[in-house]
C-alpha cells in the first residue's frame, strides 16, 4: 500500500553554466557557515511536497511488489504522466525570472523567535510570469488524480508560507546569518529540464535522503 508520508516534488533544473555557478555558490555558503548543512541540486521548485497517494488512484495495485518497489513504480507512472502533459502542451522551456527589487530574503514564521523556515532561509524570489504559471498549471493537472472542488484548482496554493512566493533556495538551514551582504539574485534562465524527486522526510535532516525519480527534457 502506498503511504501519504512519501512525497514528490517537481523541480526546474537550471541549464549550464547557471547550474555549475549556483552549485559553487551553495558550496561556498555552506563552507562559510561552518556547519553540516545539506548539499542538494540547484533547482526551482515548481510544485513541492505532494503525497504519492494524491497522485495515484487509491485502487491502484502493484502486484508482486514490495512496499519500496510499489512506491518506485507509482512514481515512474507519475513521471510519465507529467512528461506526457508537458509534451502535449508543447512546453519547450520555462522562463525563470528573478524579482531583483526584493533582493535575497528569508522566510520567518510568526512567533518564530528569530528562526527562519529551513527551506526558505536564503532565497531569491521569482516573478510569476506567464511561462512559469502556465507550467505550474500543466503539472498540477498532471500530478493530481482528484478533481475535487475544494482544491479550487488554484496554482497559488503551491506557494507555501511564510514567503508565499515562488523562489530559488541558495542553501537550506535555520539560522538568519545564512545571507551574506554580497549575495545577489541569480541571472534569469530558461529551464529545459524538469526533474521529479522524492522529497521525504520533509525536514532539514531529511534532505540527504531525497532521491531523484527521473528527468524530462523539454523541447526534445
């Protein structure tokens, strides 16, 4: 049986040379912080933290499969569904534009006593341009098996608090000093690679356990 604790996320992968540059920035930030902060592939989360049980019909069965094998098979089905939807929509690239007027920020929940949200601790805000929002809607429709009205079919529900904005995370952590004064927004880029990831456990300590399901090349 599939577990709702196992969650999938759809990432937009920067092209080269942006990918290598952002990976180097992440390594530098971790080294400056002198702590065991996790490394992860540079990416912009298009849609994150979706329980696998919301992506695969509840009646779906995977004969002769162990629990782990069933989850991997289910994830591969989701990947194919997302790929098919992007191809049918003729999505050849997704524009990632940064809102430079907002600079580099961190998300701090109310009553957090100085601590920041671990996955919104050092981020650049993206603009909600037509390309990005359209891609989000396409992938949203592909991910979910339910069409319940209570989800409102609103892509904006994916912009998680406290920031409530699409963003790029340079590094993950809980401490305010993660943002050096010299850090600037990345250059804008057009994503041509979409990646599906297992992102559980959804915690700072759990990042090292995250695993890629597969990638989708746009415009190929």
